[in-house]
């Protein structure tokens, strides 16, 4: 036992020295794949939190319903209308929803079987609505109103409308996401036209137009992290749709996956607090693929799957990524047209297992030293 402990100590010292030394770029992550529900029920997953819980809609016994996926199990969310829509889930289990009451959708936060109505008190903007974004504190954003729509912010107590600078009386702000620091992003529209006015970032009462986007051509921003980095897509004349990142006041094109045809299009759909970006690339001449943008490189998620998963699925789009690196994606079963909602989870790297082994060795040493002497 003493010899084993000595060898373990030498091994752990080597690990520490190795990890402390200047290192080359970390290896690209690898992912195992779990299927959420099954294709026969048309499972459509949309929200992911840091606990690996997923929400979406699917069919239960022939009827549509919202679901929660947790620990490999899919369960129906009780207390919602069968046609209710869900959009996001935070780490407390609160869910941004659009539920139905008296034949009309309304925005709400669902928790433990109950829905809190987020409809503002301003009766001139009542009507159909939806909650599209939700942060860790339970603050939400969304859109409400039929004849006179408006973007709203719920601060945990009350719902207020966002300003609409430069849009006139008929324009409106449509929020898509909110960070844990209450920074809101979204897209502004003119009610009497299909043209979009601009993409925006809203924080502490100030609206910032996100620069570098082709206004009037329906570019869209989808997500924001706690560093105020925003992702979405932009139309580039002569090239098509491109995934973009807005960071530090600058908007830049993330490019396309290597091998994508000249008619390729791309959209960035989510970004986590580590700066990982996910989305999808499509083309009429090459297969659609989900991507992970990491360390300045756009990587095809199909190249990052462990062999067993790569043989089963082709990932066509990635829609959400949490702070642990788990990715919510859509995929097609290899050799068929069956579509699946997938949860991609990073597999531990070699150095992770090494550190775990050292930790277990240290615990064993402490326990052995504390063991009372025999009498």
C-alpha cells in the first residue's frame, strides 16, 4: 500500500507539472449523444439549462404537450394547455412559456404546475403574447399585444414595456434573450412592413443598435451571454446569410464550415458564458451541419462525436449550449430521414480523469491516516 501511495504521489506530481507548464491549444472537445424522446413522437426540444434539463414539445398518447427531459426521462408538464409553447428553462426549473387562456396565447413563467401571467397591466396592448427569454433570477422578456405589440421585461415583480426609439408609434421591439445581468437583445420591426429596422442590445434604459448588420433585410440576433457577447445572423449582399458575433462594440462574420458550397448559409443560435457558440450551416450542394465555434474556429459537430455516436447520427443543427458545454441539437439517423432531438455532452478529457484519480488518492490517504489505532 505504501508503494502504491508513493507511485500515486509521483504520478500526481507529474500531472500537476504537466498542467502547469505552458501548453498548446487544448484538444477539441468530444461528445457523446443522448436521444431526447424519439422520432416517432416528433419531439422538438428548444430549451436547455446548466443541469442538462431540456424542455420542448412532443406528442403524448396522440396529443401535443410540453415536456421536461431530466436524467434520461421525458415527462409531460402538467397544468399547461396541450398547445402551449415553451422557450427556455433556468437552473431553478422555471420555464418561459406561451400558454393559452380563452383561446388566446399569453406570456408566462411556469413552475411546479403553475403559470404566472406576465401580461402587462397596459390594456391597450393586451392580446396574444409569448415569453422568449429567461435568466437565472427568473427575469423574463417577450412580446405581447395583437393590434399594438410591444416587447416587455419582467423584473420578478412587475412587467414593463421596452422603449422603441426611432420606430414611431407603430414600430415595436421584439426581445429574444436576456442575460443574468438583465442585458436584453432582440430585433426591432415596423408593424406596417415585413422589413426589420435594426437589431438591438438594451441595458439600464439605453438601447444600442448592433452595428455591422444589413438593416432592412431581416437579420436576427438570438442570444447574449454575461459578457454582452451577442450572436445571430446577418445577410451579406452577394454571399447570403452569415453567422455573426457582436463583441466589444464590433460585429464580425464567423464564416462557414470548411467544404461548404459557395451557396452556403450560416446562423449562430446560442452562446454560453465560456464564449462557445453553436449554430448551423446549410447549402443546396452540401449537407447541413451543426457547428461549434471555439477559439476562433468553426468546427463541424459531426467531427466531434465519439465513434459510436458518429455511426448513428448526422447533426444538422445546434440550437443551445450551456455553461458545461452540453449542446442541444437536431440530427438525422444515419442512412435515413428520421429526425431526432439530441443532447450532446462532452466526455471527460484525459487530464480530468487524472485529476480525479489524484483526488481519490488524496482522500484515501487522509482516511488511512485518521483510522484509529487498534487496541
